[in-house]
C-alpha cells in the first residue's frame, strides 16, 4: 500500500513538472527543472521496481500460507531441481555460444609446451569472435566499394557542398518567414530604448575589447567623437560592422552577428555620439558632424 | 645430458622498476599541473619554461616513454629471461640500455621546457636525442635477440612474439618519422612538408600507441596474467590469429587521425576501414586474457594484482572499441579536436597501461625481494582510488568533449553560429576540467601510496640480484623428424620471426605512405602559395618553440560550422612549404589557419602580452617574454639554406640577404604598432610571431581577390 502511495506521489510530481517548466522567470532555471524532472522519473522507476519486488514477495508469502508447510517444501525442492537443470542448460548454451569447453575437460586440450610454468589450452577461436572479425572485414570491403568504386556516398568535399546548399535553403526560408531581413541599404536609424539596450549588450560583449567599454577607443578608434574613418551614417556603420576592415584590424562580423544585431549595435553606436567618455583616443579620420556632411566628405574623398 | 645452472639478472629488473615508479610520479604530476593550467592560467607561473605549450609534451613524453617505457623494459627483462631460460645476453648492454634510456628522458626533461621541439607529437625530441634513442634501441634489440639466441627453450612463447614485433616496428617508426635536416645543434626541419609530413607523423603517432602502449603490454599480459592466476592461456590458436592480425592491421589505421583534412580521400578511407577491422584482433588479447581467468574468478576477489589486471584488460577492451568508433567519420566529425579524445587516450593510459604496470609491480617486487607485499590494504586502497580516479577523469572529459563538439556545430535558425565566440564554448567546459584534475589527483595519490608500499616491501626484504635457475640445454633438432605445424616451426626461428613481422608491418606502410610521398597529383599545388619570408619563418619557429600547436589546430575541415567560424577550408597545396606541418590535434583554442588579417598587429601584441586583456576569461597563457627577448637572427641564413635543400624555392644566394628583408618587414610591423601607441623595438621576438600569425592562411585569400 505504501509503495502505491509513493507511485501516486511521484506521478503527481511528474504531472506538475510541465506546469513548472512553462512558468518563466521562476527561482529555478529551466535546466534545473529539467534535472528535477529527470530525477523524478528515475526515482519513480526505482520505486516501481521496489514495489514490484514487494508485491512478488507478498505473493510468495500468500502461496506459502495457502500450501501449508509440507506443500511449500515440495514445491521448493521441485523448483530447486528445475532451477539447477535450467542453470546447467544455460551454462551449456553460453559455453556453446562462447565456444567454451567445460572446465572439467580442460586436461584433454592442454598443450605440451611449458613456458616457465605457463601452459596453453588448444581452444578454438570463439565462433562469435570469428563472426565479429568477418563482419568487420565485410564492412571494410563494403565501405571502400561504396565510397570509392560505386561512389554512391559523398566524400568530404561533396558532402560540404550538400551541407552548404541545405543550409542556404533553410536560412532563406527562415528569414523570409521571420521578416528579419535587414541590410546596409534598408537599415533605419532608431532611438527605441529596446533596440539601444540590445545594441549595448552586443557592444559590451563584442566591441568593447577594442573600442573601449564606453566607446572611447583603445586599439580601435574612438566612436564617440566627430571623426569617422568609414562614414557616420547608420548605413555606413552597418556596413563597416558587417564586412569589417580587415586590413586595419576590424573583423568581419557578418558571420557572427545576425542582421538585427548589427542594426542594433549600429544604432547604439549612433546613440553614444558626443558622450565624451574619459580617456578618449585621439581623433582619427575626417570630421563629420551630420548626415549631410557625411555625404559631402564622402564625395570629396572620391 | 646435465641441466645447466644459471642466474637471472634481477637487479636490472629492479632498476627499471624504480625508474618506472619515479618517472610515473613525475609524469603524472606534470599532467596534473597542466590540467590545472587549463582552468587556472596562473598555474603557468608566468615563466616560459612552465607554460602549457612547452610542458604538455613533457607530460606526454614522460608518461609514454619514461613511465610506460621503463615499465616495458622491467616487464621484458623479467619475463624474457624466464621464458628463454637464460640470463640476459650481456650485463653491460643491460646497463647501457638502462642508463641510456634514463639519459634520453633527462635530456627530454631539459630540452622540452627550453622549447627545443620538432613539434611532432610524441616525437618532439630534437635530432641529437633522436640519434641517441636509435642507439639505445639497437642496444636493447641486440640484448634481447642475444638472449633469445642463447635460449634453453625450444619455442618462443607468445609474449616474446609481441616483444619482437614491438622492437622491429618501433625501430621503423622512429627512423622514418625522424627524418629531419639539422639546422643547428638544437633545431631541425622535417624533410617532408604539409600533408606528407602529417601522414608520416600520424602513421607514427598511431603506431606508437600500437607498438609502444599496446603490443609490449599484451606480451607482458601473456606472461604475468597466467603466472598470477596460475591458469593456462585460454587459446593458443587465438594467440596466433590475433597477434598477426593485430600487427598487420594496426599499421594501416593511422590516417583516422586525419579525417576531413586535405589527406587524399582514399588514404582516409583506408584508415577508417582498417580501424574497424581492428576491433576483433584487439579484443582477441582481452578475450584471451579474461578467459584465462576462467575458473580463477574467486582469486580475483581476493588478489589485488588480479583486480588491477581485470580492470586493465577491460579498459583496453573499451578503448579499442571506442577507437574504431571514433574512426567513423560521422563520429570523428564531433569528437576530433575535443576532450573526447583526451578521455579516450586516458582510459587507455590510466586503465590499461597504468593498471597493468601496477599489477606487475605489486607481483614482481615482492618476488625479487623474496618477501611478501608490505600491505595488502594499501594496495587495495590504491586499486579503488585508482578506479575512482579514472572515472572522475574520464566521465567529465567525455561530457566536456560532447558539449564543446556540439556547441561548435550549433547554428541558430538565422543561419548564424550559435556560439560564434570560441571562448564561450571554452568557458562552458571549465567545470569539467576542474573535475578532471580532481580525478587525476586521486589517481596520482594512489600511485604515491603504491610507491610507499613498494618501498616498505623492498626494505623488509632483500634483493636477490642473481636468482639461481636450471634448465636443460637445447639439443640439436633433426628438422625432418618433427611433425610440427608451420607456426610452431616459426616459433623456434626467432630471426625468421623478426623478418616476417617486419614484412607484415611494411605492407601497410608502403601502400599508404608511398603514393602520398611520391605521386605529386595527391598534393595539388596552388600558384599563389609562396614560401614564408625570413621573418615569418623565424616567427613560425617561435610558434613551434612555444608549442602553440598543442592547443591551436591549423587545418579547417570542410564543414559549414568550420568555414563559417574560421574561413575557407584547407587545401593541400597551402601546406607545401610547411616543414613541419602544424595541423595540431586538439582545439583548446580556436583554429589559426586563417588567422592572418583577422585582427590588427596591436591586437596580437596585446593578446600575447596578456590574453585576458583582449579576451576576458581566456585560459591562454601569457607570452610576455616574447616582448622582451631579442629575435636570434644569426640562424636565418642556415634556416634558409636548409629550406632550399628541402626544395623550398628561395632564390639562389637568398640566405645572404635574408636578414635584410627580415629587418625591413620587422620595421614595418614595429611602425604599425607605433601607430597604436605601442612602442617596441623591431628586433623583438614578438614581431616575428605577429608576422607569422598575420601571414597564416592569407595566400588563399589573396588568390580569391585576384579571381574576383
């Protein structure tokens, strides 16, 4: 009875689990809840096994009571005999499967050589061992035929082409569905606090090591002053981040940031303009104060 | 005919035994230190001589060649004398072998922290030591065959077959993999370059595992296990089959270390299929060992040496199943370059080599000291702490390997890498690295307990330096009077046995190596790939000195997850001037093949000075000494000439003007750094390293722009 109660209890715990999981922002993280869930499942299974063992024991007790003391011993003896027989049969089956000779017959297969007291038996190589060996050889031949003779499976460079094509297709489908397509031509200037907050977190993670945590410039240029190397329009900044300026040490972020992240961080950079952080790096590039000015300098440079 | 009286040399066995324990402790201690360095960079101790890249080879060399090596010689010198019913051929050769081997190890302990390395894994020692190894190995061979020749036992037992195969194959492997051209007394260049060098190295590396860590141990298992259990070997037929199958097939499997690289596809596939075919021959040894214990399992319960043997054999069985699975390219794509491989080799090293060694020590030391083991309790403690240590080591490493391997490959639905920042994947596995070092410490503490136990045993007994024995001398055999089967006949012809073994291992060697080394179409050349400039060449040698390739690979596999992260996948033609190749085998840090131009010079300067400045949380050691040390340009001319000899097309007489170009390029980098307010002289080592890093992988990029 008690075990049944445990089972019910754990079922309730299990049932409640998804409810917990659905609730975001709780004390426990989703992962922790998962672990609790797994633990509960394992615990339930253990409890279930214990319960089954107890029930079995109970049946045995009941049977003994019903059969009386004599009946119990006969049954026991019969069972023991049957068990010994089964055990012997199983041993023989195992020995056959493993190609083992019974220990008692060992003397007949003892080889005559004696190496510092070490003797050898003339057992055959186990049948299952030979089977394993032949299967692996067959695998080897098949593998070479498939990849190099019939060429029905792709080798690495072809595999790569397939992988890239599949990925491009999946990506296009996803972007079309999610409406996240932004590029340097369509990016819009934004002062939305949510956008700037997202941009700031990307900036702290990715840009701060070179440009300083406040954009004051370290290895990379100061991003808060009026001087720009590659244009100060939101589109220019987007482009600089996306493709980088490898020759001068600015990495390409195209493959590390999503278009939205690039747009966010570009907007964040626009937002910190003129903040005059401490220890600014000296100006680099041309002075550009507003959007119109950018266009003019860009033209002049050409 | 009268039985002859003779004496077994136990002193040499004892000496190798002591060396085994001492070097074992040192090797494992170094391993523990570098394990801690992987989450606590301060453990590099700010010194160039103790930084990870230089000390990691010390760990691998110490445990493989010092710990396992001495254990092999201990086991062979003990068992060979008894199996041949003869004293070792020459006491003088035994002594030369012993002290020569210790000299090799000591020179490794000195040169590796000094950064003298060929960068070939498990073959890092420079050319003078390579020659010394060859000499000592030949001494060992003469001593072993001398003993075999003067034996008083007609047939040679299976253990000795394995010793013979070990001797001959290691000789071939060592010589071929050490073909290098000396530049100075402490520096050489590998004769082969790029793909060819990689193939030679991993043909060697894989078979060092086979013929140094496996076959001698199988031989020792065949002697010590039946002695310990007092049971006959289960199957003589299985011995024959698995011995020949093992040595024939093993030699082919090397290319599985180079899957998805620029090694020709056919060679990769051969590596895969022979690895799979290796399962049964490897297991043959385990089965023959475990079934030998049939009828003796009650002894295993009480006898700690047998416990060590059983766990050792089981670890062997697991590792030799896992190895072939890792050779399947689909599995390899995830496991390679991760901690999974570290877990795999340590199951083999700690479980199989370690535990067998401990079992043999516990069995043999009391015997040669004519006493009982000092404490069975301590030995039992050693066993359990050792098993726990292996579990605490291996499980976190598997976990870490899966985690990082999958993180590297994960994409977001937008088609971006989910973890574009490599460091993020590193940070995730640091807790597992902490666990691993705890497991390693447990294992090491067991070894310390063993050392104490064995010391006490030796003290309470007395060494029998020359153990008396008797045997009948061999009578001449009438070859026509015997009805032996062919293999039995081979077993009484040791030289023929040696020759046949040699032929068997050379078949795979030739089929795999020859086409790649001789047929040029296997390595298509690329016109835009040019030799390194003198400064880059010097920088590359510093990269080798600092052991960067221990943590950074230089080979980008054709996977979307790698081309997105690192750039265009590697081409065979890019490596034609790489003497030696530097592909690496582990990515503790990111791949560097396309590092050139990814960051500015000043980024590299700051990053090498203190990696955590540019990548907070990085576990890379700092390389501040590169900032102060002057680049040694006196070697430039010799290096250029050596490269010319190897076929690198520098113009004739370039060695005389190379330093002029070097200084010009160095000045350019120094000027570039000055623009970012980094004031440094152009003659510092860091300038050369930056030059090399900025060159990496750019030949192909240049090619691409030219086409566009």
